[in-house]
C-alpha cells in the first residue's frame, strides 16, 4: 500500500504558464495575459498592463481646460465622441455653462452614431476572434458610412475632437441629415444579415452559451458597467440613471439580460444597436434651431473645487473627476474608464474555463486597451 | 422589444438536434449570405485606380494663406502656438522692411514658422485660434518620409504658392467665433 501523499487526488498535469500577448490578434491591442494552465483548463489569469501607458492623466494637468479633451479621444478611440463629451461636461459643470439645445441634439446624435459604430466593430472583430471572417466585412461596410458622416461634419474619421466646452466645434454639414437618414435606412435593411450570420448560428451559440458566467453580485463587486454588467442583470445605464445633455427627453430602453454568460453580452450589444437607431430616428428630424456653441470666455478658469461627471460610452461608465485650484489648468484629473473595471472581472470568470473559451470571453468583453492603460 | 425587421431569428434555448450538431446547416446559411454578395453592388473601391477623396472639411496638412494680392496673412502673433495642445508650432517674428509690402500684409510677419507633423494631432485648434484667418487645415494627408527631420514643415512647404492657390471656401463657415 502506497502513501496517501504520493497518490494525487485528481489527475492533473504539470503547471504551465502561457503568455497571451502583448502581441496577440484577439487581445485587440497590447494587453498581456499571464495564463496558468492545468492541461487545457485555466487555473489563473493575470492581466499585465503598461505596454501602452502614455500618462494621459498627467499630460492633462499641463493642458488648459479647452485643450485637455483633445488627448482623451486617444483613450477609448472607438467612442471618442463620448470621451470628449465627458471632458466638455466637466468644464461646463465647473463654469456653469449652459449648452444650447441644438448642441445637445447634435451631441446625442453623434454619440449614438458612435455607439453603433463601436458595436459594429466589436461585432465584426469578435466574429474574427471566434473564427468567422465575413462578419468583419459586413460590419465595416456599415461602419464606413458612419465614419464618412463623421469626416464631413467633424473633420476626422476616428479621433474627432468635436465636442468643446459649451457645445460642439462646428455646425453640422448640410448633407448630415440626409446621410444619417440613408444610413439608418440601410442599417435596418441589413441588420437581418447580422442575425442570420452570427446570432442564430449554432456554432456561435455553442461557443458562447454558458461560457464565462458573471453573476449579478460579482458584476457589482468588480465594478463592471456597460453591456458587461447589463448582461448580468445590473441596471447601470448612465443615460437612464443620471441623464445628461437631454437624454431624459428621449424614449429608449435599457437593455438588460439575466444570464450573465457570453451569449447574454452578445445579445445586449445587438439590442443596444437597435436602441441607438431608435434614438437617432427620434432626433434626426427634430434638431432644434439655434446656436451650436454657447458663448464662452477665451480663457477658461474653473473655480476652486472638485467636479465629477459621467457619460455612458459604448463600453460602460466613463467618469472624470477633476480637482481645480482656480487656475487655467486642472490641478488633477482622474479618469474612470469602463474597460479597466471590466477587465478586472476577467481573471475571476476565466478560472475553470478552457483555453479556447478565453478568446470568446475576451471578445465579448469588448476591451479597448488604450482605454484600460491610459 | 420590437424587432427592426421581421426577418431576425430569436435565439434558441433548447437542446440541439443531431442535424444542428453537424453544423452543416449553419455553415450553409452563412455561405448563402456570402454568395449573395457576389451579385450585389460592391462596397469597396478599386484603390490604386480609383481614389476615395476626403471631404472638404477633413483636417489634414496645414496651409498658410496669402491674401488676394499675394501677401502673407500671418502676423506671427503666436496664438496658434499657445492654443496647440501638442506644442507642434514654433515661430520667430520679424519686422517688415520698407518695400516688402507685397510680401507681407502687416508690419510684423513670421520669419520662421515650423510645424512638427510628428507632434501635430490635427485637432484644428490653430485654425480656430487664428485672428487673421491665416492658417487652415486642408484635406491632404502627410506623406511618409525617411528622416524625422523631414516631418518638420518649414514655411517653404506651408505657405501656399502663388500659382497653386488652395481653395478653403468649402470648409464649414464658423458663424460663432469664441469671444469674450
């Protein structure tokens, strides 16, 4: 009879550490995951950050209140409008600037277009992560129309810098309304392709269903926001809870799901695209007349104090905490980015999953690394 | 939730049948969609032959405008350099000598005006800050080069040439300037 110590209780292989990234196609950036494996089962995941740290928070302390929003569109580059909007809003809160209704309507239109564009890119890229190539092309076909609209009105295709304190930088282009209407028409016409290609596909359902379950309690305790938390049943839409820039006047639903697995996250994002299209439908014919920018002083000086604003980006709650000492530049800025908190839940839910499922979990988290690693 | 079209399928929650476990029907439905796109209008352009033009409001390479008589508008006030978040603009001011009225519009002009295109983030703030309507961003991209020093654009590449005037009238007009 052998000693009890020499007989392993469960069959397990030698511990194996695998580095996913920093250069890996499915991390969508320079994120490194230190994965500890037992056979093919994950026992531990450790995200290693710092590969794209640009010290944006420190950089903003040097820039004036007008300038610092220009850096933030490089953080979450897929929802740069919302980042700029949060920066503009924190200055407006500090200086008590009232935004004209026309500027508010333009802001909402731009933000919802960005949300659709961001979710389209997520849809195509997650298809690529899971082995489907053609969704990427169909998603980019629609996304290209949105970037064309942005190019005409805002002047750039990705890093917009369009929202400024007091409103927006320039008025909308004469062709804006017609182009957005055409986009919404085509988007609704082509949305069934998305469902037929991926949503109802048994291969995708098998990859996503029951994988990476995040319970409601965990989603709250890890500070998850956005579609990740809403798929677990946490109601956290900033547009509903703390309405800003006229979202309270609009009719839209907060998409919630209760299952908390990857498929639920997928469904929440697909429905959010429809809701964004619904919001644009309501606004596009009713853009109020008036100024697109409130009259502000040339040099902005925020009064002494601290200010916090939050917006709902395509990934969740983006908050800015600004401490001002009464000078032209912010004394300290802290960005609360949705990607960072969402990533912190990844090591928790990936334990016990297979190595192949890690890519599915990563894809459905929709991480943007420059946002995590400011 | 009201579906946008009646063609979307609800997600199945039941156990999969044998036919579905084969994945063949799922592959087939995907293939049908991709095959349909063979006969649809192409979404792409044939790039090297057909070029996709930027819109007139695109923020690209800077230009220092001349006025109608061909005199440089820039007075080297330095407001664009102050407004620049990336600190890409540097300039040296000089005083206009008698006889140079045709070259420079006002008494002060920029003897050196450099923009570091590696630093520039093309936010368009210089254009907004300029009181003399001298600097504009044009829908042109910065070409790639071999040396880092080639990206520092001096006045020879920034000021528009007399025979090739750049039309910036298609840019969106700013009805409301930032004022006190």
